[in-house]
C-alpha cells in the first residue's frame, strides 16, 4: 500500500507528484529545491541554498516519521559546478 507524505514545512509539489511516498519498508522523496516554504524565496549563494534544500528534505522525512539518519541514497543535481 502506498501513502502520500505531505508537509507545509517544505515547498509543495509543483507538478503532478508528491513530496514523498511511503511504500511500506521504503519512503521515496521527490527532489527538493532551495525554496523557503514560508517566504517563497530562494536564498542567495550555494551554501544557503544547500542548507534550505536539506531543511526541506528534513521536514519531509519528519512528516514520514523518519530522520535524516534514515536516508540511504541521495542524488544531487547542480546547474553549475564552478
């Protein structure tokens, strides 16, 4: 059985997908952008954007009853590695 995971502490899904799906022994989270869910703004700089993206992931994991320690795999997409 699949259960949709959603929280207002992370940006809502923009397209036809969920923030995360609980599929029994696994939770699959969608990619997170560095959008602050309260202000709707993206912070300046890679460090602040990374912190915000991870805060969004943390909020989704907590909504699923998990923590960052439960994450076993991540994929990072960078627009510019310079």
